[in-house]
C-alpha cells in the first residue's frame, strides 16, 4: 500500500488524483490540503478518511472543524498545516497540486523527509529548482512529473540513457488565441481566455496557457527535471493536443507519447511507479482524427513565452521575479483589473527592475516574491 498526501485536493489535478486513487486499491490517502473549499474537502474527508487535513484559511478551518465534530480527523491551518500535511511520517508520496509559489516550502520539507513527489505544481521548480533538484538527489527522492508534457518526456525516456538526449520537443496547444494578432488580443475578455480548446484546468493555468507563459514555465521545469540545457529544449505548437511531447535522441530517433488530452494518465503514471494501469477517457481513434498539425510559437505576439524563457536562461533569482509577477498579474486579470496584454507588460517591467542574485536561498526567493508583489500593487493601484 502506498500512502499518499495530496496538497491541493480540491483543485483540478487534486480531484483527478483522487479519481486515480479510487481506481487503484494499492493507493490510500493519509492527508489532504486545500485553500478554502471546505464543502468539497468535507466530502473528500468522508470518502477517504485521511488522518490529517489542512485548510489554509483559519476561518474556513474553524467552520470545517465544527462540521466534523464527530469525525476523528485533525484539521490544521496555514503554512504549518501545509508542511505537516506534506510530511506525515506514514506518508510515502506527496502529490503537489497546489497552485503557485505557496508550494515551495511544503515540497522542500517533504523532500527533506524523503517523501517522493508527484509534481504538478510547476511554479515550485521554476523558482526553486536549484534548491529542490540537488536536495532530491541527496535524499534519494524521486521527483515524478505530472504535467502532461513532462510526463510524456518521462515516458519516452524510460529505459533510455538521458545523456543521449539530443532535444526535448515540448508541444503546446497554443491556447484559445493561437494565430491571433496583438491587435486582436487587445480586445479579448476573461471569458474568452478561460475557454481553453482542449484542456479543462484551474483558472490560473488556463490563463497561463492563453498567454503561453505556461509553456515558458514548462521549459524551465523541463530543464530542471531532465537536466538538459535550454538550447536542447524546443517548443512547437501542436494545436490538437494529441502529441503530448517528444524526445529526439542522438541517433536521430524521435519518441513521442500520444493520447487524448486527459490528466488522469500522467497522474496515474506518476503515482503507480510508471506502471500501465486502467484507462481514463476516450481512446485515441486515428481513423476519426483528420490531422495532426504543427506550428512555430509566435514569440512576439505571445511575449510572455519569450520573457519566461529569457528569465530561465538568465537564471538565479530571475525566474522567481518572472513567476511572481505572472502570478500577481494573472490574479489581477482574473479580477478584471487589467487587460490580457498587460500581463506580459507586468512581467517585463518586473524583470527590467530586477538585479539578479545567483542561487537564491528560500528566504531570498520569498523576499524577492514579496518585493515584486508590493511593486506591482503600488504601480497598478490605479487599476482598482
Ligand atoms: P486549481 O486552481 O484547480 O487548484 C488549486 C488547488 O490548490 C486547490 O485545491 C486549492 O484549494 C489549492 N490551494 C490554493 N491556495 C492554497 C493554499 N494557500 N493552501 C492550500 N491549498 C491551496 O489548479 P490546478 O489543479 O489546475 O493546478 C494545480 C497546479 O498544477 C498548478 O501549479 C498548475 O500549473 C499545475 N498543472 C495543472 C494542470 C491541469 O490540468 N489542471 C496540468 C499541469 C500542471 P481551494 O480549492 O480550496 O481554493
Ligand atoms: Mg502542461
């Protein structure tokens, strides 16, 4: 039996993780954590009977405790609760499915306590990959990718020698605005942005997919996960989201992983030791698939992609600045306080203001994040 801890159990990845656990008798839940959705968390507690849960919001935790009076589960709050949920002594594997930089500390603490990590939360590797990857190696901890592209690469390199990788080809759907001009993007609304053509995901990553910042974050994530230089990572647009990514080896062979877009497969692959288990969703029917097409990403129109890759190449604290600025800009966009194109402007302004620090420790990452957020709040106050 593998004992699983799920951070972000009420989200898109969290809910699909619980579907996978339902289907696999050798997986069992020991802790759950969410931000504030106690209605769903309560249902999950009653079904999975974890030993500990965390609700980040103190107020919501109090309400949940009241509802669960007769239940045995311990309810914690805040960062202490997240860390405790991520490091339970009986836990074997942490599914990191919270969104944003809030995941960094719990993940670092889990790695220190030798918990394997099924990683959906890409913001953590983007900002703290230089801390997490060496620590994972030292502690002999597996970092198992859940992001579909990285899972595809992970599947393609199974049994291969990583030193023979020539190129990682990350595919991008291009999001809802693929092919649009900047002039057209000036008019897009929040509703247009949240309408992703192929994937149903949380709101933040759906916006990131539309700006293509998501693909930039994934380039950085790939660099850390697979230990390859940026020159060896290529982004191509594959609008049908059928090829989830590819790996080219030095002899010219290219391996790809294909399938209908469904996150259950990468989640199950990470949770079940790379075993091929139950099927989710529709099988891919090539006879009904009229075409698989490819395109170049438009780095000028989707400037967020170019900025994110640039931040990765600069390295040090720059990815933190890019990521923190993006997180705040996306929040402002979701609150309808800024326009779609302003997201990339905010990222660019933050990066221009920053003087890079090499190898920032966790405290420096946190301080830089706060600084970036404060400056954005000050500058965009007029937008409220
Ligand atoms: P969602 O917004 O659907 O879910 C986020 C989860 O995080 C929710 O359970 C939410 O709780 C929880 N959360 C938010 N803030 C806190 C907090 N302070 N403390 C504890 N829990 C918190 O996001 P997704 O599931 O879409 O994405 C999660 C991560 O996975 C992101 O990093 C994303 O980039 C990545 N990812 C997602 C994919 C997808 O298909 N969705 C694909 C690849 C990667 P609550 O519901 O209570 O707010
Ligand atoms: Mg992805």
